[in-house]
C-alpha cells in the first residue's frame, strides 16, 4: 500500500518525494555550519538542519506538484 495525499482537485501525490526532499535538505543544511568551522552538533547545525528540512520538503512539493 502506497501512502498518498489527496488534493482538492482529485489528484493523488506520493509522499515519497517530500520525504526524500526533507531528508536531503536536512542533511545538507546540517553540513552548512561546518563550512565556517562550527561543530556537527552545534546549535547552528541543528538550526540549519530544521531550515534545510523545511526547504527540502517545500522544494520537493513544488517540483512534484
């Protein structure tokens, strides 16, 4: 059984791309602070993890819709 999200105009969309977008975005976002020397478990890394996850889900939604 494939999880789906129902739109108001009776289209179906798989949740897979949004999961992948969130995973990739959060992974890349958590690596950004290491560019300026912050640790992998710093507060900046956690903040960019959340921001990257949200942006990844948003981008995956926009590309797959």
